[in-house]
C-alpha cells in the first residue's frame, strides 16, 4: 500500500514540474479555467460538460507526454540530432492537433450559447 501511495507522490511531483517549467502547460491550465468558468456561467448540460472535461484532459495529457518525450530526447541525445528534432517536433504536433480539436469542441459548444446570450441582450 505504501508503494501505491508513493506513486501518487511521484505523479504530483511530475505535475508540479510541468507547472513550474512549462509555459505551454500553464497557458493550457489558464485556458481550462476560463472554459470551466464559461461553462458554469453558460450552464452547460451534462453532455456538454463531458466534452469540455474530456477535451481539457486530453490537451493536458498530450502536453505532459510531450514534455516527457522532450526531456527523454534531451537525455539520450544532448547534442544536435536531426532525428531527435523530428521526434520532438512530432510530439509537439500531437499537442497542436489535440489543442485544435479542443478549440473546435469549445467553439461548437460555446458559440451558439454566446450568440443566444447576445441576442437576448439586444
């Protein structure tokens, strides 16, 4: 049981490292808080919340994996290496694809609600 609990400590240590050292991870966290606040204000349905939460989790997950890949590549290939650069570029592309997908999910959910809200205000 001790080993199991220590595992959580290691996971939180990794999360803390990402928050402290990765600007993009912090940006994604801020955007997640904004999406959650907007969702609360616009009273999302349960299904909409599932999509928003899933999207946030997926973006943060890919950002963490990208960071881990970058650290590992830097460890095994500290000097310039074209293939190592391609590996890091592809990991970053995974974050880009996930973030763009999350943006589309957010747009599909939030834009009609904001338009409706603005229509009622006019």
